[in-house]
C-alpha cells in the first residue's frame, strides 16, 4: 500500500512519515502554489530523510483566500486550517491508497474531525491516516529526539515548506513585513536535516 | 523507551503493538482478576507474536462492579469503559515509559478523551499512546490483513484475554448464561495466531 504524507520539512510531518514507513510505501508530498520556495525546502528535507517526493500544484486562489482570512483574523489558525483541508482533498484525489498528515493529538491547528476524515475517505476511496494523533506532546518530543536530526529557529529565519511560509510571503508582498509580525506571533519552528 | 500495551489477544491490541514495535521495547500486558482464563489466552497470543508478556493483577471488585454495571444497563459499553480506565491507571503506575492500548478512531468503546489521556500522563509521569486512533476502520482492516494471522468466530467460542471474557464468566456464574446473551449481542471476535 502506498501513502502520500503531506510534508512541510518540519518534525511533525517527518515523524508521521517515519511511523508509517514500516507499513506503507511513503511518498512525501508538498502542496504549494509556488508563491514561496516551499517545494524547494520540502524536497531537500525529503531527500535528507530518504523518501521519494512529489510536488502538488495548488491554485493560487486557495493561498490568497487563506491569506485574506489570516489578515482579517489577525491570527493564522483559520487560514491554515482552510488550506490544509483543501490540500487533503487534492492529495486524496491523487493515485495513492492513503493520504496522511502530521496532525498531533495536542494540536489546536490543523485539526481534522472524525467526520471530515470519514467523508474524505468515502468520497475519494482512500484511507486518511494521522499517526501522531495517537501520541501526546511528550511522546512526540521524545520520538523526534531519538529518531530525527532537527534544526530549530525563529520562523522568519528558517525557510520551510509549510503553509505558513507561503502565507507569510503573500502578506509581506501585499501588506508589508509589519503585518506578517502582527499575524504570526514569533515562535520557534523546526526543520529536519535527516534521520538519526 | 519501553511501552506496556494493554493486550487482549485480539487484532486491535496486536496491531497497536506492531505499530509501536519499531520505536519502543514493547511488552504485552493483560490485566485480569483471574475470574476467567484471560491471562492464559493473552500470554499464548503474545508468544505467537513474539513479544514479552506481563500479567497484571486487577482487584476482583473492579470486574464485579463493571459486571453489575453491564447487567444493570443491559449492554456492555459503560462497564467495559470503566474497567479499561481502571486498567490504564494500574498499568500507568508500573515501571514503563509509556502505556498504550488498541483504541481505534472509529470505536465507540472504549474511548479515551484527550483530557483523560493528559491527566493520566501528568499524574503518572508516563506517555499514553493509542496508535490506532490515527487510523480509520478501513486502514486498520487492511493493516491487520497484511500483517497478522487472525482467527475469527463468535465471542462465546473464541477464548480470549479481553474484559468481555471475564465479565461474561461472572455474569454466567451469578445470573446464568441467558443473561450473558441478553447483555452481549452475538458478534464476531478475533484472536491473533501470529504475524504474517
């Protein structure tokens, strides 16, 4: 069975891939509209982990609408959730047996309710897998520590392949860098450099 | 890191153990008050899977109270949930880094709410793992098919190491076999004979 794991190059989606690896033929997938260098960074991290990689084209309007949402809200949660749901639909429509992501039990965003998961599975004839939802924050941290070589730093200095990178780029272009800081409180991001 | 997986000899707890196996030193644990042959059957299945096994003693009162609940309700859900929560507390108090179970995303019983999981982790200083909550019914079935050698049949003919076996034994002894059939609608159970 093959599984497409929605991949940002961060520790959560990397760990999700490692958990599935013994049971599925894993491909790491980065969905992007090409408004930032997301695919470049995700592809590099996928190579470092030793997984095949596929770039999935997103409609630019999906990212732009999510960006409007983030700016209107003043925080990223709803915009990121909207992109992620859209990406799951896109990837579920590809030719994989399963679509997976790095959603965690203790995450607030993105969250995939069971009803959404079942609907996605029924409509596309795929399995939706979120292996990290079975693990709490502490367990995830310990597994990352043991199995991944991770670099961390502030979001703006750590180029990644996540939705945030692309939304940041659009906000910076349309509203200026100050609006980026207003919408995204400073926090530490991670980027994976390989397996341990 | 070592993990104690609450184990019945059925396909769900077996698959949970297989998912954790590449990342933890797994021990399969059967908690029983000894009112049925649960530990015998669970130990045999654990051996067939190639995992170490530990029997954990439950207070007889825990099973008897759950049995009263099942008879009063006329269905097993609340009684089984009560035993499972008690067992998680007991196993979390042992000397493992993590306690795990075979709870599934699409299960109605037992269900472990996130708040219960976090409380268990905080109070006992362990990680609670429920690897199957990241997988839907279809994905679980396909993984079982691929990785486990499973025998299935009606509950009363398939001796297992689950809570149901012990509750059935107590009901049969105290209320007679008819009450067993009234409380447990006939359904197909599984018992694992090894890995594929």
